[in-house]
C-alpha cells in the first residue's frame, strides 16, 4: 500500500432518509445528537458524485460528542429500506452510539417510536467480548443503530466520561460476504489496519441479533489516523446471510455511505481501478468548496465515499 494513497480517517456515516424532519426529531430527541449544519445540495457535481444526474436534496450534519452523522434526503427519492431485513443480511450497517448509562439511555429511547432488533431489552455480553451492554434497534427508516455501554476501564478513553448519557459514535459495523476478501480490500487497498478480531456467540448474542445459533467474527479496522469512529467487519458463519439489493442506488434508503478521508484521491482511484474495484461515480466530483470525492463499492457492495478535503 502506497502511503501517499490511503484512507486517513472515517469522517462520518451518511444516511439516506425519507422524511428529514421526522428523522432529525428522532436522532436529536431519542439519541442526544445536535444539528451542526443544514444545507441544500443542488450543485451538478453532487449529482455526478451520486451517479444520479440532476439530483438535489437536503443535508443535515449532526454531531454527538466528537463524531458526525449526516442525514440526507434526495429528489428524486429512491426505494424504501427493504422489509423483513435481518442483522445477518449483507445490507446491514449499523452505527454504535456509546452511552454512559444504559438504563437511562434505554428509557429515553423508549419515549420515541422505534423497532427493536434485540430481544428482551439490553444485553450484557460475555467477558471475552468486553462485558459490554448492547441493544440494537432501527430508526424511523429502518437503519440499524446500536446502543453500547463500555464498563469502566474498557473501550476508548473517550467513553470513560460520565457527564452526558449519550457520548458519541464508537464505530460503524457492516456485514460482509467474504471476511478475508474484505480484510484484504480494506487493508491492502485502502491502508486500514486490523486492530482486533473476536468471535461472538452464545445466548446473549442470539438475543442481541435476534437470530438463531449466531456465530459471528468481528474484525475491527483502524484508519491511518488513530481515533474514532472506526470500522468493523461482521462475518456471520451462522445463520446463513441474505443478500444486498442488486447495486443499490445512492438515493435508496438502504444505501448508507461510509465517508473516508483520503490523502491522494487520483492515485488511490488508479490503484483501485487496477484491482477492478467497482466505481459508482463516473468520475471524480469537485464540489464548490474544493473537496473532491468519488463513490465506490466494497467487495460486498457497501458504498464508500472516498473524499479528499480541499482545506487539508
């Protein structure tokens, strides 16, 4: 991996939503996010980036602690989140919201309408997986979210604060079709490094994922710049996984975008093209602020936005 063409950090997760006001009310009211910026996106380069010529929309950038989440509406709109989705489907991608007090966080969430994934409320996982307490659910559009509590002395030092109930985003986790192929893609081609590997199983994991006989390997990946959030790969050995929709478009609700800051976008694009990586954007899109970006798919089909910042 050429150090001049690699991923520096995970900037944010960008989620397509159907009703911006409704989803904003959920993330700010139920999960403690605050709105840091709202803009209308209508420049031609944005339609090029998203591979939907002439598209426009509205972007709301949310903040929780030091991490960001983008909520994005499209005109024209895409398809709704696929019904009957499971945690083991390859389309699955969650954000893990860290909380200092699970009882308080869960009580606040329960004041809002949501769809639970986890059975029987928050689950304390075994000591070999860190003894974390976790609860998975879906937002108003069906996007998965996880509440996670790290016991004292575990997790990142940022999560040891107890000043607020909702602290920030620890990671985004994606289901992958072939774990080793995905590790190769993210490490060799994008320059991330493997931080940890663990195997999760047992009755607590079954209840957490609402899936029978769960056996999942979790691989944590860290970009070149150490920090939060990081990316996790979920390789389900059992039960059998489902499939992504065929080439979901950028405006489909299921099409989360993992936004990765890179330091030499043209060089990286050339390296990815030589490996036959699938590009969504027909070319590099240069925004009005000078940022350059392109959309690609990882080996499973998840969408990555590779972005070179003009101000850096």
